């Protein structure tokens, strides 16, 4: 039931530069590299992040030029507006705010706006269905740190992952089914492979306790099951800016091994189109596959699907109606273990990470 409180919903995404310009790309990259250096980096870490950003910027600018700048922030803003509209239609006194981890408006900037608007209840929704350390967990930790600095307690509740929710599984399966039906593609064809491409993550985060790799595997298995696809494969989009171990197999390795000539590629970690989908998949992976004589059919990210808007509104209502106690399949999060942080994963035991069982370091991607 809608309450009499004024509710603020902070919809958080990674963020990307909307134009391929150096003065936007370098600070964006520096923030990312600095985050991975630790929560309180010293000056040497800052210098290292700055150097890494300067080295990476020309290549990333070229990628953004291929797509005319990233549409991620614009799509996230539009989704936050639709979420607010959906909740208002359901009777909530609410305002939704779009904030980003690495581009403006940053989380701290948007929280100041939330406070000035006089909200007395805050819900955080990181836009990542699969809970990862550098995405979901880092976003929630940033919110908590900023609220401490502001000396403000708006009664924060947050959702940290929802890939295991049946409604979300059904949504992703249906969007794939609709895509294949429109193109008359048969997933049971022995020459066609349902292929899930997931954003990679450093192995260090998994060894520290994050369960992202197992979330990816079970989510893809569940969706394939809903589609009746007995053959499917999973690969990771890994970044090579730092020579550290990443999740395996990398897409290039797994796809080279595939005997099928046609791959229906699903960017399963993403809820908006961005450089990882529009460049890494639509350009780089497509070119790689064409060299192998394989066809890539890429399923769009359903960021503007009305069913997803309704699902997010349902999540917010579950969080607020129960005051953070958990409902609708939500339970206390293990990856972000704070009061009021809920997800679909915390109450479940999962198999051990395959990386934890490997002697020594996994291969470097």
C-alpha cells in the first residue's frame, strides 16, 4: 500500500560519456581505475589511475566515435522517469532520480538534490540484475558513505540483485523468444547456438566472496530452460587494461570452440545499450565471428520494455511495503551485508565458485 511519506528512488547506473571528448572520457576512466585501487587510495594510486586513464582514453574515444557517443545515460534517465510515472500511477508520492557511478550527475550530487526535495524515505535501485562487486556493491557502498558524510539518515533500503526473480527470468526469456520468432530462428537447429555474453569481473572479487560468476551461470541456465534450449553457452567480456585474472572463458575463446555457425547473442549482464553492447558486441565481436565464418544475431537489451518498468516498480513496492524486512522473494544480501539491503540471492546456497577450487591463479584474460 502507498504510504503518506514522500519517497525518493535513486536509480543508479555505471554511466558513460555521451560524447567522445577527452575532457569527459579521461575523468570517467580515472574514476573507474581509482575505485579499483581501494576505498582510500594514496597519492601513488591516484597517479597510477590517472596514467591508466590517459593510456586508455584514445582507444575508448575511438570506440565512442563509432557509435556517436554512448546512449547509456539518456536511456537510464528515461527509465527513471518511466519508473516514477509507473509508481505515481499506483498512488505513490514519489520522485525518481537518475545517478551514475562514474559520470555526472554522480551519486553524491544527486543525493544532495534528493535531500533538498524533502524526501523522507529513500530506495536505491542499482540497475544491475546480476550483483557484482564493482557495480551493485560499490554503488550501494557509495550511497552509504555519502549519507554518512551528509549526516543524513533517510531510512535507506536497497535492492542489490534480482536475476533470480521469476518475473525477470520470464521477461528476458520472452524478449529472446520474440527476437527469434521475428527472424524465424530455431534455437533447436543444430547450427544455431543460444549464446549469453556476460560482463567479466576480476577473480579477486570472487575470491573475496562475491558470487557473480555463479549468478551468471544459474541465470543463463534458467533462461535457456524457459526457452527449451538444451544447447547454450556462456562467455565473458573481459577487459585487459590491467594484467589480472578475469572470469573465463572469454568470448573469443568460447566462440572459437563452438561448432555452430549461427549464434544468437544475448548481453545478459546489461539493462541498457552502451559501449559494451554497441561496440564490443555489434562491431568487435561481429567482426571476429565473421572472420571465423560465423553469423551473429544480437538480441537488443530490453531497456524500454514496459514489462521491465512494471517489474522495477514491483521491486520498489516490495522494499517499501516491508520497510526493508524483505518480501516478494527478497532476503538480506550476502554481497552487501548491511541492514535494508535485499536481493533474490541471499537466502540460497550456491555451488562453490570454480575459481576458488583452482590451484594458483586463473588464466589472465
